[in-house]
């Protein structure tokens, strides 16, 4: 959506606000921008034309638009150049080179009241090449230039490429804060009247910090989410589960106090939960997981880590078959012991070169669809042992779903099933996926798209 900006002396309208397109698809909408200066609130409604209106992009709790400033084409070009296109998010070069980048705050700048300034920037991961879509951005400025007081505040939401801008910011000193999921960072800034503060070059002092969020990974032999976390530039502590009940991963999950020192826990597929979840340890681990999420932390689990999710949150997801059995069932949706396993080649067939089972995933989450640039994606299941969700429980949101049909020798259809879901519990939330990055790589599929999906999910945790 295009936004028009007005300003009057030192006080001016200053936020790029979220817009909502008509649910009937006519594309008409209005932008309302709030600027808060102590007790003063200015609001301007700008009616947009049908030709310029954009469809609503819905994230977890916020409707957000693609941001553009028609009156500042040069600024938009700079943002476009600085941010990797959503379809190229996996162009992960080395750490940022900050050489020659001036600090955002110049301590020797005298604050002279006069014309307002422009701030533009980009939300980004700790490593180059990855922008963060739909981050929440705020700016707070201490300024002597407002008649109603000496503080200025405004909020906006980054667009699909992570870019954001604030118009009509009064001269002064303050911070730009960027928040997405558990991740946040603050950038000190000095606003000089009549000038543009350009934060679009993604440097280490402007992006999320590598260790700002404490992350743990319970490792498995069928997934490697830790590889993606490293590519994004995030530090993480890994707990192996290769030795089952005696492993570092088992001990970690049995230690609730240690778990709660982390902000986000990722559990890989193939993390030996069938041996770790036995007798008393299962009850302890289940209680620890519930308490971890309830305290406001986030949990990510994939595929055969289903048992952890089902044990701690039994109503959140309905799986085919016996939800709590660790027995591997016969493939197909028929009622046999254990969780149902989806279609795909056996391990022997895979080693012999059999192709993966592929299905078209319908991207229900509008924000994720905007990042991918399309509403569908190919999901690869390289083995016929993936655990199939039957339906989402109360309060659970489906983000990707697909119609799954058995292949020979099995017969029948599973119908439309969830492939990615999320749900809240207490002050935290859980994301579960029926597929993962190793499956795509092993199947010879395009890893760029699955990385874009998983990157999006990481920043919602």
C-alpha cells in the first residue's frame, strides 16, 4: 500500500501503520497512523485507491502490509538493495562486515529544532542474507522540539522483506527497537532535522544478536534444525540423544531448572524419545515440558518428536492411530497399533534410490505465503515413516495443510491433514511440523523453499 505523509513544523505524522484489505477482495482500505507525543495523538486517515490497495497479510496477531513510500522512491530503492528477496533468503554469506559504517548516534551532534527527519532500516538475522519479515518496530526519541513535551513514540511493522521506515521524526536522541517472537534488539539513534538516518545496511549492531536468545537443541538422527540455526547466525547449545535414556538430551529434558534457563527449545525428529520416554522419566519430562512452555518459553518439535507434544499437550493435536504408542504402525490410516505413518519409500527402497513421496502443501498462514510469494509449496517425505496429524485441536492453528493419498502397495486417502501447526499454552507456545529440512535434502528437493519456511517459523518462536 502506498502511504502519503503530512507534517506541520516539528510535530508531524510518523508511523507506517498496518492496513487491512477488504475481506471481499475489493482491495479498498484506509491507513490510520498514530503518533504519540506525551498526551498528544495525531491521526490521519488516508483513503487509498483500488489500484494501489494491497491484500492484508496476517501474521500471528497483527495485520501487516507491504511497505512502500511513493514520495521517496530513492529510499525504497536503497531498502530493496539492502534486503535479500524472500525467495533468496538462503543466500547466507559470512558475518556482516561493519567496516566503514558510521554509528547511528553521533554524540557531538547538537539538537537543533527545525525540520523533522526520516528513519529507514531493515530487520535482519545475525548473519547476512536473511531479513526478518513482519517484525514489530518502535522508535522512542527524547527531543526538546515538541511543544507538548520532550518525548516522541511511534510504532510500525516491517514488510515482507523486513524493511521499515518512520517519517516526520523530530530531532533528538533515542532508540529504534526491533522485536519478532523471542528475538529483539535496540539501535541507538540521533535524528537530525531535515536529514535521513539510513539503517538499511544490515550490520552487526543493527540486526538480532547471535546470543541474545538462549536456544537449546535436543538432537536427533532424522533432522538437523541446528544446521539452520547456525546458518542464521544464532548460538545454540546442542544435547545429543544418540545413547537414548543415558544421553545428554535425556538428562537435559529431565532437568526442569536447566530447561528454564533457555528461551526456545528445538527437538529434532529421531531424538530417541521411544527410549527416553519410559516409566518415571516420561512423567518427569512431560511435566518439565508443560512448565517450560507455560512460563512463556517456546518449543519446536518435528515429526517423530510428536510423542513429546502429545504427552504434554494431549488435546492440541489429534494424530492418526494410537497417539501415545511408540510402536511403529503399518503405513496407512487403517486402525493398527501405534501412530499412523504416512506414505513414502521404506529405508531399503530409499537406499536403492526410490523417490520421496511429494505432496502439495497449501500455505494457510498469509504471512508465510507472502514470504514464499505463493500460496502452495511442495512437501517432500523421503521415508514412509512420518507421523501424520489427523486434525488440529481447540486453539491450534494450521499453517500448512495438504491432501495426502497413499501410494501402492497401500491404498486409501488420508484426506486433508495439517503439516504445520502452532498452539499457545500458558504464556508460551508450541510449533510442530510433520516434515523437516533433512527430509528435503535427502529427497533431492529444493532446500531454499524449506529453509524459507523454517526460517519464518524460527522467528515466530
